[in-house]
């Protein structure tokens, strides 16, 4: 038995030795290919829009002579704006064939994606990259530089024939009132298919774009205003069923309307700081309280609050009591540990609070128009009447005059328009008016963002 076991072990050992001595065939090694040489049927491509479906250029290249069958070779045609070293190239993956023909519309789409202007000749670079199908042995051809001119394609959404565009809605400073105030709610026409503007938008509201100010007949809108993420941009169209959803946070936003692609974008420029003013006059509910606004979000807040009765109130940083809450910090001050602030006499108050230095003021105000025509206050101001966040009135100028708004027929508080953008600043510059009779509106309904209009009868 021992002899049998030894014999079996010896036989097994010899089998392993013999297997170990068997020769293994060498791995296949493929010879490298050579870089293809690229050529083109045209070096100056400028098709008219009528030829958008026609072939405009054929790129051809020599065989890179890889060792395997040509069916296993991959080609990538790359096109980029000249001089960028293909850093933003458009790549087209091909196989087998040694040429590629482009129709005008496909090349035109690539040119426009580079931001090229219509009907302007640009230089573009073209090259071919070859490799095995698994991307091994990458080889790059010579670079061709050719001239190409994009043509105008019909826009996806027809631009306004009025060559103007206006913003309206409860997300805007002017609300749903139409006509809208200009220039604060008018877009700038960038080119024939692009309109852009920077606007004050109230968080959580909606808006529309109108081609004609004061006319509800036509509008630009969206198909479904409930679509997630649409407040930051997306598709829009002509007379669709839903309003644009505004952003969630109050602030200044740049809206771009791209009619060529039928796309709009909304980009935050600067969020407004907000303080809310809950009190006994409205049930101590921060969720429904009016607010103070800080246009620069720098802790300097203001707002007009209509206190309909004597009341206690506080300031809150959120629409609930879970944030920072401010109360009375003593004469002219607020404090996070103070008691209630108080209003003794009903009226419209200009509330100003600064959470950096903790200063506070509440001034009961009436407003009027003053100017050279009143000898800057030596004659009575033109008194304005308050209703629902707006002061309105009518007056006549016998001759041209600079004007301003001021409170309580005194120069302690006044509003003017620095820069002529339709937005008022405390202590701002005069507004220049010509002779005539005017209907005037001072809109203080949007905390920290005060606008006006002088409409000649």
C-alpha cells in the first residue's frame, strides 16, 4: 500500500513538471499606425439659409494603417473656434469610412454653439483623431483652418414685432397693473432675438412678458408653471397657459429671453435683506406681516407700514419666531433682548432699522411733490393721497421744473432718482419734468424698493 501511494505521488509530480515545461505562444503585438492626413473639399463655407439641407463640405483623411481590420478603427472629427487648441471642440465619432460630409444646418448649429454672430465669417480648426475601438494608439492628424459663416435660422419663438418687451405680474414692483412702470419693468433689446433686463422680483410670486405695454392681447409665458426648477429658467412660448414662476427669494434678478432657442434664464444679482413687522395690529403673525427691505442686504432696512391703530410690534428676521427677533432697545435703538416697540398714533409710518448698529426710527409721514415750481418749499407742496401702498395726486407745471418727493413738508426725509432708472433713493437726485399736467404716483408698497411715475395728461 505504501508503495502504491509513493508511485501515485511520483506520477503526479512528474505531470506538473512536464506541464511547466510546455511552451506558451507569445502574445500578439500589433504594429502602431500612422497619423492620418486630413483634407477638405472647401476652405470657405458660407451657405445661404435656403441651402440648409444641402451638403456643404466633405472632410477626407488617409488610412492610418492600423494592423487590424479597418472595421475596428474609430475616428473622431473635432471642430473648434480657431486658436483654442480644441479646448471646447465639438466631437463627432465615426467608424470605417475615410470621409465625412456635413450638411449646412449641422455645421451651422456648431458655429452658433460657439457664440458666433450671424452672417460673420470666422476661422475654425478641424482635425481627425484615430484609434483602435478601445481608444488604444490614439493618433492626431494635421489641423485644417477654414473660414465658415453662420446664417440666420428662424427663431423657435417669434420675437415681438414691437421690438420691445415688458415685465408684469405680482412678482414685480408694479404688480399686475398694466401698463407697467418704465424703465423699471422694461427689457433691453440686445439683438433681434435676445432681450435682457435686471428687475426687482418679489419672492414666491409670478410674472408674464408682454410685447406691448398696456395690452393683454398677447403674452409670452410657459406651458406648465409648476415644473420643478422653472423659476431659474427653461422653455417659454407665445400665449401658453401658465405664468412664469418667480424665484423664491426677493431680490434683483437678470432675466434673459432667448427667442432663437425658446429659452429663458433667471440669474440672481443680489438678494434683498428682509425684516418682518408682526404686531398687535395684524395678530402677531410673522407669516403674514409686512416687511422692511434692505436692497444691498447690508443690514440697513426701510419700509412703509400702515398702522391702522395704536399697537405694539417687533421685528423678526424670519416669517416665524425662530430667527433673530428685535424689540425696544431704548431711545432710537433696537435690541434682541428688548420689549415691544410701540406706535401711539395710527398712520403710515416710515420704519428704518439698522441691524449692524441697532438704530431704529418710526416717523409718521405724509408725502408731497416739491420743486422749483414751488420755490423748493416756499409755496405749499403738492399733497399726495395714500391708498394701498401708493401716494397719488395731480398737478400742473406752467414751465419745465425739477421735482422731488418729500415727507411732512420738510427736508428731513426726501426721495429722488439718482441715475434716472425709475427707482427712488433717500436724498436722491431731482427728476426733470417739462411743462404740462401730470398724474403722479409714488409707490412705496415694496419694502426698500420705491418707484414712481409722472404721466402727462
